[in-house]
């Protein structure tokens, strides 16, 4: 499902226009981004939790040159699905 299909499905299920559905999705993503930018976790009931995690620095080896390189630490976004969502996917 792409973004256009998602917005069409959302607008049909919520009985709103596609433009209003787009505004809702943009608002949700903005709130999600702002929350994660502040370092907080973002939870949606019956869906899951997003949080920012720090990946440690590590050493990698380039397979073609056998040269070792240090990869610096970085922030990543982690998602953990709720049990309700997991149960729905199992069915």
C-alpha cells in the first residue's frame, strides 16, 4: 500500500475527505517527530511504541580491502508492536 492508497482508505473509513486525511497524517507525523526529537517515547494504544535508541560505536571491516573502519555512535528510531497488533497479525 502506498501513501495515496493509504489516504484513500483512511478517508473512506473515517468518512472524511482525502485532504482532511492528509492533514491528519501530516499532523500525526509532526507530533511523532517532535516527541522523538525531544527524546521521549511515543505510544499509540493497540498499535505500538516508538522510541529513540543510541547505537554504540563499532568496528567494521571492508570485505574487498580488509580495511577496518570505526563507525561512530548514532541515534536510531525503534518500534515495538503492541500485543494487540501482534495478535491481529497472527490471524
